[in-house]
């Protein structure tokens, strides 16, 4: 019977709960292996201390009695009497003593039985880069794998990256916790062109002296391009209005702008506009406001703030507002031009916003890794200059070239 004539059988259905349950079981098994390794290291440390005590006891008796009597007294002192005691024999005492006299007490540590040379399929340079990205930015395995492939550093799978991180002893969690839906059917959407809709939101942080500052971010819905990230000392409607006005002058006018119901965006009085609302009315921009207590309505700005917090603000301190703003400007150049975005199919935001691709290879363009990018040991690093955003950038990205029939010139 051919394959086409066989009776079709439906695949077994796997629910979302089964998938998460399987990943949790794998995570528990991984943690059990880590605990076993930790217990093994503690056992080896106790065994090393036991051997040192045996050798020191034997040395003391050697100075007073004969060698044979010293071995007998040492064995009588440290002979195992409980099931959990380490085993001991006369030959072991003499062997440990000779090893300590010849090479020192440090050589009494239990030797690993693993091979001296491990042949990894992944080069050690790639493993070092994986560790650096994980340590600096907290990236997951699939993001690291996509960046390695796009930058032509190496080609590994996301699962292989997770195995490497687990081998290094780094904490990993490859499953996502089930979110609370509160009975709400969340719907994702995406605009069809740049500057069709912007998202604006605020993030507060502190400087090294404890002063509270704010960061106003503006993100394009279609391309996820971060159009602005400006730091300020107070979240006033005048300051937010100035940030939005500068972004409009630099990037062009959007059709819609989404914000929450913060007092810097929306007035507490009915039929009254804040200075921010007046700017949008003057520019002919439709102001969309999220429902109260529903931050998912401004999710693209919230997602960028989460990434900005993890990759720029966490673990770093800034002494002044100017230093913070310089770090934000530097990160925006990297985020828009050289950082892949998972929601865009691992493309850069600028490739969607401007319709042009930026060539990049090696470790070029990544903040904090400039010394590694300049060292040829980590490969050749190169990248195109960043694309400058102008009011016509988004329009040129959607422009169509008009085809004209070529003219045929007939010569006599």
C-alpha cells in the first residue's frame, strides 16, 4: 500500500498547558542536576580536608615513632566508624603522604575523571561572545542565535545556546509564565506603514545622587523604531510637548499618537486640552488614549521601556542628566540600526522604517564591546553608518518607482 492510500491519522493535540508543563519538568530536572553537581563539589571539598588531616597526623607520628607504627596510629585515629565516613587504608596513607611531600597538599584534591581535553563543536570565541551578550544584556538563547547568524559570527540554534549557558552554570528559564488575562481577549495589531501611529510613554529612574529623573520615549508602531528617548528632571506637559514637537520636526508628522491617561498627556477637566493635546490638535494628529488600568493598549512603548531598562539602566549609575542622555542617544543609534527585533522577524527597526538594510558583521555597533570589536582575535567587525532619520525618510520607504518603457534608438 502506498503512502497516498494509507488511512490518514490525526496528530495528537498538545495544549498550551502541556507544553508549559513539559518545560517546567525540564527546568526542574535541570535544577536537580545543578544541585547534584553542587553536592558533589561539597563532597570533594570534605574529602580533600580529610586527606590533609590524615597526612598531617601521619607527619606528627613519623617524628616520634617508626614508619610502620606511625601508619598504624594514623589509621587507628581516622579509621571509618560510621557509614558516611570516608574509606581509609594503609596504602592510601602512604600514597597521600608521598604526593604531599612531592607536589604539595594542594595535589590531594580528588582528581576529576573527565577527559583533559574537551572538543567543543562551538568555537571558544563564539562561547565567549555568548557569555558576554548574556552578561551585559541578559539576552535569551534564540536572540543570541539570531544575532550570531546575522553578524556572520557563527550559526547555532537557540537550544544550543541554552545548553552552553547551562554548562557555564548561568540561570536560565526557557518557558514563559502564564499571564493573567482577567477575562480580556487581548488582540495584537500592527500598522501598515511608518508614521501611521506613534506610541509615547514615560519611564522614571534615579541618578547616582538619588535625584529622580524621567525618560520620555516615542516608538513607531509599524517599525518599532525608537524615535525619541529624552531625559528630563520633571514630567510636565510642557516638557513632554517639547519632546513630541522635536520628534515631529525630525521624523515627520504621524497620523495617530497613543498615550496613557497621565496628567502630562490628558487634562483632568472635561473639554480641556493640555499643552500636549493642543500640539496634537494643531498638527492634525489624532490622539488615542488607553483605557484606564490597561497598559497593554500602549504595549509597544512598554516593551521598548522594558528593553531599555534591562540593557541600559540596570546595573549602571549616571552622575548627571547629561551623562544619562548621552547613553540614551548612543543606545538609540544601536537599537534602531544594529539590533535585531524579534517581533519583526529578526530585522532591525530602521530596515522597516527607512526601507533600507544596514550591513553589519562581527561585534560592530554594540555598546560596551568596542574593545572586542577592535581586536582581530574576535573576528573582523564592520558595519554601515547609521541611517539618519529625516521628515522624508518614512515617505521614501513607501515610495514606488514608476516604470517607464525603455526607448529604443535605431541608428542608420
